[in-house]
C-alpha cells in the first residue's frame, strides 16, 4: 500500500524544480519592486527633511539664537545622512543582492552622534535649572552614546582589516 503512494522515481524532483524555476524569479522580482519603492520613499523623505531643515533654520535662529539653531540644523542634517545611509543600503542590496554590516554601523554612529547633540542642546536650554538627577541621567546617556561610538569605531576598524574571502589561504 505504501509503495502505491510513493511518487515514481524522478517525478517529484521535476515538479519541485519547475515550481522553483517559476516561483523564485517571481518572488525576486516582487522583492526588487518593494525595495525600489522603499528606496524612493527614503529619497523623498531625505529631500523633504533637507528642505525643512534649510527653511526652518532662519526661524530657529530668531527664536532660539545662533548656538541652538546650529545644533538643531546639524541634528536635522545628521537625520538626512541617516536616511541616505539607509537608502545606500537599499541600493547596495538591489545592485549586489546582498547586504553588508558596514552601512548599519555608520547609521548607528550617526544616530549616537545625533543623541549626543540633542543632549547637549537640552542641557544648554535647561542651563542652571537642571536638577542633579537630570544632570546625572544626561551624563550617563552621554557616556553610553560615547561608548557606543567607540565600539562602532572599533567594529569598523576590525571590518576594514578583515581579509576578503578571495585573499584567504587555501
């Protein structure tokens, strides 16, 4: 009875191969379309944020003063850089059909830098009214972000020193 249920030799692999040859290219095409759409949205977001940053700068300058307006502008521009790094990762995936750890490390470093700038701006605005507890929290946050940047720098250094697969001895 079991022998009657088993497929004939060669029948099952042929069907599976045909399904694989038909379905995989369709899924890869759909995958590429989604990545292209995501990339287009990232580009629009980056351009929108860049435009907003430039337009908002004069008003920030009048409202908060030069120092805080510059910190806000740099913070906004770093956000644009983060968006562009993510877009670069999407483009890299579309071109090479693979990803790398390096762009994500750059994004993390830029994000930590943005956080350090934001904390500095918040502390500047708070000035003398900053409570000891809030000051201690800010210092811990600054130290954590600085530590993250150092760890990311070490990871980028190690990644750069890593031998390529083609350079590995056999």
